C-alpha cells in the first residue's frame, strides 16, 4: 500500500489509530489493563494491521512474508540454543542462518542478473527466469540480518515470535525503511509510551512528509515523465537531471518522514533518516546525512567488523570500498547500481586520502559544495536510467557532444512557471532550511504559544494542499519501492 493514496489516508490510517488507541484506553483501565497487557493485544493489533497493509500492496507476498518471519525467528532460536550448548555450534548456526537469509535476497533479486553475466561471458543462451521479488525484500533482508547478528552478538535478546513479527512486518518501515536495528527496536516494544508531544511531532512529520512527496516529488516526477529522452536540448537535459536529483530526495525523505511520524503515533521513536544531505561539502558528509539508517547498518555490520579504521590506512580504504560496492549491489541488480556505488566509494576514498592536505583545507566551502553537488547530480543518473548506454547518451546531450536533429519541444515547454517555482522551493528547502541559524531561530519562534499555533496552521494548510495534489495527480509512485 502506498502512503500517498486515498485508501491509506482515509481508510487504513484512521482504522489503525482508532483500533490502537481504543486498546491503549482499555489497557489503562484497572480491570482490563492487566489482561490486555498479558495477552499483548496492542502488539497483535499492530502485527495484523501491518500484514493487512502488506497484503493490500501484494496479496500473494503476505503469505511468503508470514513464512519468512517464522523462519527468521526459528533461525534466531537455533542460534540461541546453539550458543547455550556450545559456542562453536552457535557460531556455525549463525553463519548458516545468515547464508539462508542472504540466499533469499540473492535468489529473488539477482538470479537473472547472474544469468545475463553468464550468457555474455560464455555466449550461452540460458533463459531468464520469471522471478518476481517480494515487495521490500532488500529492507526486510537487512532487518532480518540485524535480528540475527544482534542475537548472536548478545546485543539484544531473541524475543518472542510476536516480537519478531512486529519488528519485521511493522507497516511504517516494512516496504522502504528506515532500517531500524533490532537492538534499537526491541527496547521500544516494552518501553513505548503514548505522549501528547510525541503524538504531535508524529502528526507534524506525517504532514511534512506528505507535502514533500505530493507537492514537490510527484510534481517533479510528473514533469520528468513527460520529457522524451529522444529529443531534448541541452537546457532540458540539465533541467531534467536537476529535477530527478530533487525528486529522489523529496520522494525518499518524504516517505521517511511519514514512516517515522506514523511510528511516533504508535509510541515508537525512530531516529531521523535524512539531515539535509544537499548541504554537504563532501561525499563523505553526504553519506552521513543521506539515508542515515542504511549508513548505520553498513557501519555496524560490515565496516566495523572488517576492522573499520583501526588497522591502518590501506585496510580503512579497503573497508570503505567494500561498503560502497555492497551499497550499490544492495540497491539493484545492474551494472548501473554497481557503478553508482563505485563512484561514491571512489570519492569517499579520495577524500579520505586528501583530507589532511593543506590544499584541501584552504579550498572554499562553496567550491567543495558545488563539486559535491555536481558529483551527486551525475551519479543519480545511474539510478534514473536502467543501463549504462542510456546514461552515456544522456551525458553526451548534457555536454553538447550530441544534438538531436529534431527537438519537438524546447525547455520552455516543460519548465513553466509552476515547475520553476517548485524547483526554487525545492532547492531552498533542501539547503537553506537546514542552516543552524534558521533552525535555532525557528525553534525560538515555535516555542511560544503563538508560534506553535502558527506552525501547526501552516502545516495543516500544507497538508490540505497535499491532499488536493494527491486527488488531482496521476503520478505518485515511491522511487524506493523498487529496492
């Protein structure tokens, strides 16, 4: 189910809030409270609603998800028993469990990619398989690995089957994250408390997320979908690349804001997933601000176990390379994703090498920012296009190496006043609004009663506008649903 749909907003969301808070109210009653808490009705409600959410998106996959959840829980149970009996046995069972989970991801997502490589290398004609990956398989796999690794490390307890089901199926994050670690999620199961300030912050996050998604990202995406790749001028090529750069940010950060807001309504406090990445003055900083939960996962389970930055310069650079190549592979089965990961990894490694150089320190931040944004803009094109040839052809148009003989529409046709205005808003919203001075000033203003009321009214107006955009728009897919 897509968050940005009338079905979710006017049916699923109200039902979720109604059922959940009725249970919370009854739980606080002296007579029913102990009974409901003991049976964990509140958690069962969330699990059932989460499975319903997933089933609405893809009916067949929900049965696979249920079997998958039980399998992961049993694997965790096996690791725990093995460690109690013998440490070596626990280690072997842990490796086997991780291989089983990784195999599921590889089979569903990369089988045809490997078939294509085999056919090209050995001139074979092995038929591609009709495999359709379950929705959100990449995010579910990383959550499952976090569950198994944290149990093995004893960073968190295994928990019950309900705990595991709640963690893996939790509807705000099941399809496109954020990727919450099991050791961070498990304490929230018992410690979550419904507070008015958390509820308000959750609603605010939802309203901001809808505005990002429906007013900005979808409008950028709708414009891009109208632009033909076989007949554009240079200005249109550059403008389209900028549009996609803004679209992917507002699309994914908007989804994350909605997901985190929904979790807060239910008492789960997740960390922010984006921190104005387009303010970064280096690719390294960009990855500390972009998709923070994914970066945390890679740091916890790949970078640090490989040695992190503890074993010398060469080992550190090697570990960074492994992380970013893996990041590219995780995003998709294609050379374009691997190259995208390689570009980001190369830049991070290069920055690590020169970061102590005098010349690097004296470079103005504006030069660093322009360079970083230029690299980001070009690297995003490997996400936008399905193969390297298409990326290369688009780059040739951008730099004037190739020009179409016939251009049906010039840039003025696509970039009307509405789109230009939204681009300006998108640029300011992703950069200037992340300034510490603006943040401190807004915080002081909103602390007052009048400021709070004004802020809530502005967000409500934005939310109403978002609904109007949703009703009138035919374009609303989330880009990260494919990962």
